[in-house]
């Protein structure tokens, strides 16, 4: 099991729809989530900490969901 921090940047208007789909993927594994206010260009940032075994599969699934934004990740620890 690994604790992974996902940093998702996407347009503010699409945040609710995209976030609902992402939360369906990580429902039981979500450890922490932070919503940052949108920038002057309308880009919203979401930071999540997720406990996951298969990080590559999770990242691929989230990149399919977040088409108009950017996804970056960092492995915090391995349990």
C-alpha cells in the first residue's frame, strides 16, 4: 500500500462533475482532500491523499476523467 498525493488542476466550471467521478474511483481509499480557490484564470486546484496499491492504474483512470486539466502525483510513503 502506498500513500499518494494527487494534485489536480482543472477549470472551475467542470470541477463538480469531474470530482464526482474521481471520488467514485477512490471512495474507500481517500485519506485527505483540500480544495484551493480558483486562480484569476479560473483554474481550480484539488489536492488529495489516497491510499492505493496500484498507483499506475489509478493515475491512468484519473487522467481519462480529467481531460481538460492536469494531474500530477507524488508518493508520500510506502506502507
